[in-house]
C-alpha cells in the first residue's frame, strides 16, 4: 500500500485565468457535502461524517471573515479570487479494510498537531471505493496565506529577479518535506510506503517491444543527425574552397558545423538521442538488477518455504501438547480463582479471630478483677468469722456486738 495525501489552494471565486471547470470554496464545499449536481463521480452518495471542527456550511463565511481582515501589498482590500483556503485529501487503498479506522484517527491527530486552530474542518467519506478524509485549513485573521501552505512560503522566501526556477525548486522541496513528515508520522506506522511505483508495470514481452521501438527510433534519429552533419560538412567544404584561404576547407567545415549546432533542431535531436541512450542503459541495468533480485528472491522463497514446512510439521507434533497445556491453564486459572477467594475468606476470618481474641482478653481481665474482689470478700468473711468465735467464749454482757451491716459477704 502507498500513502496518499494532497493539498490544493482555493479562493472565494474562480480566478478569471483558471481553466474551464475551475473550483472555488463554494464548489468544493458542495462536492464534499454531497450537494446535488456537485458529485457526478459518486453513484450512491452518503452524507459526510464530521470528525473535527465546524460544519462544512460555515467554511465559506470563515474564509470571508479572514479575507476582510487582510489587505494586499499595496494596502488594498483583497480581491475575491485571492487564495484563502487550503483543502486536502488523505486517502487509503481499498484493501486497508478494518485498518482504516486506526489510520483515519492517526491522520486526524497529525492534522490537529500540524495546523492547530487553523484546522477548521475534517470530514470522512465512505461512499467511494477508497475511504478518505477531506480537511480544510484557513489562516487566522491577520495572518498571511503562506502560514498554512509551506510550499508557497518557501517559494515566496526566494527574492530577486530571474528566480523562477529557484522558486519552483524551493516549492517542490517544501512539499516533499510535507509528504515525508506525514509518511514518517502516520503512513509508515500503518504499513504504507512513502512512494508509489515509479512507472506502470507491463509484461516482459511489452517491455521488450517498447525497448526495441525506442532503439529503432533512436537509430533513425542518429541517421538523420549524421545526414545533417554530412550536409553541413559539404557546405563548409564549398565555403572554404570558395574562400581560397589557407586551410579554407577545414575552416569552412568547422564553421559550418558550429553554425549548424547552434540550430535548435540539432540540439533537440542530440539531447533526445542522448536521453534515449541513457534510458536504454538504465533499462538494461534495471533489467539485470531485476533478474538478479528475482533470482535472489526465488532462492529466499525456497528457503522460507522449506523452513515453513519444517515449522508446520513441528506445529502438528506439538498441537496435542498445546491442547493439554491449554486445558491445564484453564484448570490453573480455576484453582487460582479458588485460592484468591480462600485468601479473601482467610483474611476475613483472621480479622474476626483477632476481634474475638480482643474480646476474650477484655473478658479475662474483668474475670481477674472479679476473682480478686471475691478473694478479698472471702478474706474479710474469714476475719469476721474468727472474731465471732472469740466473742462466743466471753460472757454475753462483754461480748462485742456485731451488726449484720458490718459483715460483707459480697
């Protein structure tokens, strides 16, 4: 699978110099919102799913608000066809299947981190073959448009005259970094390659046919170039002979060649032949590399197949043991659950036993107190009894009177 993320810039109205069928903020909102007449490529349209930000219907007013806060380089109000919106698409191949949800969520998170509050809306479309997101970014009021488009920012940073090529190089480099950042942060985590195939795949017979066609065309052009050179040499020879100067023939041929080589036809033919030659050499190298790679991959495949067969045979042997282990695992989990429950019960019982021991301790302490009191009472009773016996041996008149209240038989 290969990543796909792409952005375009739009204005409130279609620029006058735009090609026929050009888009504006209104038209792309209509397409994304599946408004009638704006989605001829979708057979069975479904409403978009809003994943982030404001509804699509508010994008146009957001762009108008930003445009009203800005002026051009001369301080004038921005034109209606001034760029105000970056609209992007993040798509995944149809074979991504259930992996789309995770890829979608990571893509939205990356967009939020990259654009912050400038990310206005993200919607999801699932009514086409490939699931995809549309995201929309506008500058904050008072900020330039290039704050949301790194390609234009890099291009505008190149100042001076005759710098068109440098601006284009800077723009392409910035957009390459944009693609690299998304690839490293999101796409590669979901098994997608940063770059797609460099050229369409064709059969070997078709590749050989194309190669022979290019070779024949190159040979024809070489013959035409040689004929043109010979004609120039003859003309130079005639000019040199007519001049009658020393080494006139050689000088005339040299001048004729120089004049002929200045012509655009010769330059184009020469460059084309060189290009075909290089392409032919590159194709030959790629073919050799592909054949070598194919041979290496075939060898690796055979080894992996043999290894996989061995693993499969081993797996068949251990399957009964695996089933037994699975059964033991279930039994262990059951016993472990019982042990955990017993542990809880034991902890509860231990707490209750501790409470009971505390109560017993308190009761034993009280019992000791009662026993001491009873012993003290017995001692006093014995003393009183002894005194009463002594009194019985003396005359009644002299006998000490003991009141019942003095006896304590508690």
